[in-house]
C-alpha cells in the first residue's frame, strides 16, 4: 500500500475523499433522495437555479456500499496507471474535467434524473488512456493496455443500454471529455503531442462544455 501511495497519491486521495463522504452520508440519514441532494447529487432543475456546483460534487457521492466499492476499485485500477503516465496534477485535471463533462452531458440529456457517482471521472480516465494508445502506437505496452480498456468500456456501454437508471449520457460524456482532455493536457512522460492537436482538442472541449450547458438550460 505504501508503494501505491508513493506512485499514485492523487488516486488514493480521491478515493479517500469519496469514502469520507460516504461515511458522512451514512451517519446523516443514509442514501435517501433528500440526503443525496443535501450532499450535492446532480439534479438538473437545481443546476438551472444556480446550483452549478452539483456538476462537480456529484462525482464524489455514491448511492450505497456496492456503488462505492465498484467505483473505488475501478478508480484504483485505472487511476494508478493513468497517474504513472500523465503525472499527478494531470491525473487530477483529467478526473475533474471528466466529472464536469460527464455531469454536463447528464444535465443536457437526462434532465429529470438524480445522478451521483465517480463513474463519469472513471470513464474519462479510460478515455485518456485510450487516447494514449492511439497517439503512442509504437509503445506496445500502452497500446495493448489501451485496447483492453477499450473492450471494457464497450462492454460497460452495452450493459448501460439495457440497464435502467444508469447514466449512459454521463458515461459517454465523461469518456469523450477524458479523451479530448488527454490530448489537450499532453503526456510529457511518454512523448510530445503536436501543438495543433492540443489546441484543437482544447477548443472542442470548451465548445462541448458550452453546448451541453446550453442544452441543459434551454
């Protein structure tokens, strides 16, 4: 565990914050609709009424022990590898941007749902790693792992389609934002990414954010 903390401290801190919030919810009323909203779950009508911070806080709230266990283990797995390749601060940036992007997509396309969970950020990290696999194809290890993660994402999306009450739009939004954010932020530990590609990805990212927000409001 000490080695994991040294190599992926941001991933460990993110999981720790989620566990603390989970315990806080557990002792203040559990996982009722009221308590979810009180702790910051995403509910689009409240975002429209200026509670925009829910787009961020919803990424750290979970609906029960199964939910946080699954998301925590997945974040531990993908976050460890992404943090090794992108670095600590870029991992944090990727996660936060993916949470915001995924929740903006949910805000836009699922306007009546109460949403929570780190899966928006997790899908974003998958998207970031898959970008690395496409950008640095000569790195066999990264390419092969990116292919495995892509298969995992496809399987999850198929399950999302057939499972009720699962935020498909949020997952796809987080994935897309993570992919674009990875291109915009770059991965100096692996190699250079052309300035044009970084600027283009960053521009698309900003346009998507405004588009999702506009759709959600109107």
